[in-house]
């Protein structure tokens, strides 16, 4: 480190902070910000949230006795400071890199990571579990949950608040209020918090009225009235009413960047007993002007110049990403289908819906971090003839599975599910890989499940889904660029439900590939040809229903059938094909399934991960060669 990191160099674990003077802690906060900016500007990662909680994290690490005491960070985007202070400072240079530490908290990475996460709104539930287990063991350690105001748009947080409030367990919940999750927060509570805590007139009036009431005579009758007036005024002018009604003692709001105040307040709250909520105000991106001015743009970043805020290396020219193609397809479809509506769960940018939002605001709905509500809301829209497209990351739809089954499929409602980031997503790792969707969606009765092979077919899928009114329709696409051949001027086509496409014919092996695996299968077929094996490549664009007629033909005309999918080997496409072949009880080709392992795949470049799990073109060809030689 340079001289500017002289205090930070002395910190190897949280206990080292107890040896520092308060003025040194202030310097440490500055050095941590500089270090994180230095690392993330070169490596990429989640920046804004971590810069916003430097003082809060330093204060907690100074006051608590980690790891005996527990801190649970919601989601994990803000955990970089925690990693720096818990022995992983130098490892931060490899964060989110293949073989490096995770961008989120992981219990198997450090004893200081009390609970792993990558999805929002889980912190209070987990912290209450830790606190209850502590109570059952007769211990007196401290448990703290930190969540952003964005997480309060998720129903799980309220379920936990309700339970924790009535439990009476000693638990400190810190509401990190920066007005943002990834995109600006939405919903009534978010607006309420903003209005109450950011209006200087209201806050000044509150202080003056309370001060005046306290000057009233202290007689029993007048004194009792004064206390009731004071209580009413406080309830009217601070957001305590909601939390105290749930059983929490509320404190705040306080400045989350005032280290001195935090060092004074936190010990008292930790010793108070019972469920306590501390409301702190922070600035996302604090300490980096570009991040403060563009908090959404600097939530997650690629390498950039910290002086200018510009991306260090612009992507080479090429095809657009699937998300961008989908966003344009939604715009085009909305013009043709006036009954279409778009729904997102706090991810309008990540799902490519910002252009739709700008052009069709009355048909766009951001429901907050509330996937279960998003799906049930879509079901209600569909009941009245609206054609809702629930646009969501594959991994996040897991949070709404009951609504998919009970509220949509059971009623045969024509809700469309556009699952972005299906398959391996890269640096975000196992919390964000969308590797279970084919399995869990195929198990839902009356659900059509599909995956496009390229950008043109992605548009076809959307038009096909809009044409399908007999029930729900789901299609998934990867976090990747669309293959060459993308033609935005090509008119979209409505595909026959359950139809596959033969892309190249051979006589030895038939490779049935789903979605992005079509490109890998095509490349594998070229390698097989060089070894004297002729392969048929099939674009198995519909995972459910299967193209049973083609499947029968392929089995009778080839020696080996191979399914290839970027999905768990449990359930999914290969399982469906195997089940069909078994039910047919016919002789013919032998069968090989290639899929992701029954386990959690680490983080790293998608191409590297595909090779690791045997789904690169080279590994696919090698497996087929080995099977053919048996």
C-alpha cells in the first residue's frame, strides 16, 4: 500500500480496531474508501453500496466482538468493507474473479460471515434465527442485522419484523436508508420514509413542538396531556410508528457517516435489550463524486477510471446482449399488442425495460423487491385480459414459485415469464446462477417452457408467447451476447408450440441442445466431424412440450442421442427426454445427458465455468467421442 493506507495496513482483523484512537478511525474510514475505489476501479464489482456503509461497518467492528457477535448483511452488496476488516484485504484484489473470493458473504469463506446471501430481504429472518439459537444456548452475544431501505420493499422483511418484534429477543436491526436498492426504490413505505426524514420543515417543526410541550406545567393532568401530545407529535413526524407497532424500539434517523455519533449510540442500543431498530441515513457511493451523482450506474461496475468515471476499456464492437435485444423486442411488441404490460421486481435496468418504461409508463410496473407479489399481481392483470410479461432474473423467480403454481398455472392464466440470466451468469456466482429454472418450470402443469438459440429467436419467443392464450409461457435467455446473425429488421415469427428445428443433419449422433447450448453443440459437431462422426444438431427450443414426433425419428435414425442443457442435471430437458424415451419402450439409439452437476457452481467467467462443468464445445465433443467408442 502507499503511505495513504498507513492505518489500514495495521488492521488484520476486527480486534485491531479496538487499539485505534477515534481520530485514527476517521482516517481509517478514508483509507478504506480509497482502497475499495482502487480495487473496484481495476477489478469491477459492487461499489456504491459498500462506499455508503464505511463508517457504520467500522463502528460495528470496533464495538462488537466478532466472530462471537454476529452481523448479518442483507444481500451482501455492501459487504466489501466487512471483508477488508476481517482478514481479506489483499484477497479483495481477486474478488469475483475465478478462484478468488466471492462478491457476497459466504459462511465457508470466513468465520466472520455469519450468514451468506445474494438475494434481498433475508437479513432480519436470519438474524432472528441466530439470536434465538443464542438464547436457547444461554449465551449473551450480540446479533445485528443490516438491511437497506430497498430490502423493505420485500415482504420477507416484514414477516421477519413482525416475528422479531413479538419475540422479545435481543436483536439490533439497522435500517441503512440511502433511498436506493439498485434502482430507485418504489412503493408507499419508501415514499413515506423519504417524505418524513428528508423534509427539513417537518423535522424542525417536530423539534419545536416537542420542545414547547416539554415546557408545559408538570401537574398530573397537564403533565399527562403533555406526554400524550409529545408522543403523538413524535409519531406524526418520525417513521417510528410502524416499527414500534411491530414491537421494536425505534431510534433515528441518524447520520450514518457520523462516526463519532455511531460510536456513542451503538453500544447503548446493543445493551438496551429486546428488538431495537436504528434508522441511519447514508449516501450510496459516498466518497466518489461519480458514484454519488450516479448511484444506480455505480451500483455494480466494470473497471473504470476513478478520476473521470469512464469505463477503462470499452467493449469491442459486436452483437448486443440478450437483455438489450429483449428490451427492444418488448418495445416493438408493445406497439403491436396494446394489451401487453411489463412487470419488474426492482430491476428495470437489469432486465432491459427502461426504454419500455419511458415509452409506455402506464403499462410498466415496478413492484419493488417483491417477486411473489409481482407474479400474483400479474395473475390478477391476466384475469381481466391484460397480457403481463413478468421480466425477472431466473434466480429471483425461485422466490415466487408458489405464485407461479397456485395463482397462475392452476388457473391457466396466460402470464408470460421472461427469465433473464438463465444458466451460468459469471462473476456473481451461485446466488445468481439461473440453473434450476428448466427443472422447476417444467414441473408446473400447463406451463410452456422454451429457450431461444439466438436474438432472432428471442423475438420469436415473445411473439409466440403473446399468441399463446391457453396458459402460462416461460422462456429463458442467458447473460451473454447474442450469436452472429442477429437481424433487428427481421419480422418476428410465431413458432408452433413444441416444435424443434434441425440445423445440420448427420447419421451417427443427434445432439439436442437447448438455448445458448445450440452454439456449443454446433461447434462440437464440427469437432466430431474431424474425428469421423457425423452429428445432427437439433435446436430443441421447446423444453416443454417436447417435439415427440421428431424425437421418435431421431431415435430410430441415429446411434446416439445426446441432450445438452445449461441447467441442473436433476429435472429439466434431459430428464424429460429420458422419461419420454422410457415411456416409448422402443429400441434404437443409446442416450447421453449433458447438463450442470447437482451442486452449486462457483463464480468466474462464463466460458471458464462452462468448460469446468463439461459444457464447452470441446468437452461436449470429448464426451460424445468417449460414449461413441464404448
